[in-house]
């Protein structure tokens, strides 16, 4: 499919990465890369419409069952799908099944007729990335094949050295911070063939690493505020997205 430089509508589906966790607004909502991208597209096109069906914590099967059909039915001319990472980061995971469900979700969304955008998600440097790297790379290789099948654009954030920098990530170490979301929005913008406004993968300035005491304090705060609650949800079978609606469930005019 030939890319259109003047998109009139945009639907985003996925999990917390697309919902936009970590960059909180005064009203308690979040502004992520999809919101930033929508605002930039809206500035170019009067009457631009935007929906974001992504919900934190969702697995790829839930994205397929709950989001893909409604998103395709909206008939937007731009659709993004990012999912599967919540699955592969779980202790037990059938990666082949995750890939099958991802392909099924992409198939449904491609049927809506819009330009489909897929992503190889970024990975934060550290032991978690190294432990799950084989699963992630299997999923990302599959995403490349799915993209070729549907003429989709793939935004390769996984290869980004800048987005691997821990300074691009929020205190929970799972979600990008405001600068990380800004760079992802720019990466998608450029992948759509629109004029670059910045080098989204430029490395951050060199900085002295924090001392032992600061690292220890940060690790303890992370464990108390984020890791322990995350483990509790996993043990109880709960998700951070349980009962949470999408923040923009309808394709409505958006001015940013």
C-alpha cells in the first residue's frame, strides 16, 4: 500500500506502550507516543479523527478479541498495532501461539483498509532484556513477516541504542518516559514518510553513572513501588488493565 502523507484518521491498538503510560497529565490521564503522533497529524489536517483502544496489561489474545475488530470497523486510514510483549515477558509463554494471534490481529486490522504500522518494541538495557531476548527476537522476526504480507510499515525501535538507555524509561522500568514517547512519535512520523524534525535515535549526552548509594536507593524504591505489586498481580491472576476502558474508544475529532 502506498503511504498517504495526509492521513485524516488514526486508530491505535495495543497495551500500555500505546496507551501511553508514565507521562502523567494533571487530570490523571496519560499522554504517550500515539497521542503525540495524533496531535501532529491533526495539526496538518482539519477534521482529523483519532481513537486509542489500547489498554495496559493486555495480552495479544485480548487485543485480538477486544480491539482488532472494533478498530478495523472504524475504517481509519492509519492503524497501529503493538502487542505481544506482555506475553513474552511472562514466566511461561508459548511464543508460537503469540505469533499466531499477532498475525490474526494484523489480518483483521489490514481488512479495515488503512495503512498498517507495526513495531519492534524497544528494550531497556539490563538483565530483564537479556533473559527474554530470544523470545522477543522470535516475535519480532514474525512481525517482519506479517508486515511483508500486508504491506505494513515496521518501525524498528528494538535496534535503537538511544531507547535502550535507562534514562529513556520511567521509574517502573517497564514504560518509556516523556522523552522516550516523544522519540517514538518522531520515529513513526518519519516511517510514514513525513519530514523529520529531529534525529529520534540520537544518543543522550554522556553522564556520570550514579553512585552505589543512589543505585541502591533507586532499586529499593523500584522494588517497593513497582516490582512487588507486579508480582502480586501475577500471583493472583490480575492485570493492571482489569476493568479499565480505553481512553479514546471512538473515532472522534482530535485537536491535540
